[in-house]
């Protein structure tokens, strides 16, 4: 059961990161600062790098296979 809770928490964090990146996409300065914060975490630095290198706004979290819908519209 603990493993399921960890996956769920990870999904929530992924969803939050992707949704925040979508929201901040036009404000590159704020987006860069947000990614700097995300990179401080062990598990999400690669995700921040990938999203920042993208030239298009990220898709909704479910597109990436994230099950959490907590932060979606």
C-alpha cells in the first residue's frame, strides 16, 4: 500500500509541475525561476530540463500518462 501512495504523490507532483509550466509559459522569467526550484528536487530535475527545452507549451498532464487530475481545469 505504501508503494501505491508514493506513486500517487509522485503523480500529484508531476501534474502540478506540468500545470504550472502551462500557466507560466508566456512569462519566461517566472518559468525559469520555477524550473530552478523544481531542479532542486531529486526526482524532477530531468522533467524540468525537458519541459524548459521544449519550444511548445506542454500538454495537459494526462497526455504524459500522469493519472492525477487534482490540478487540472
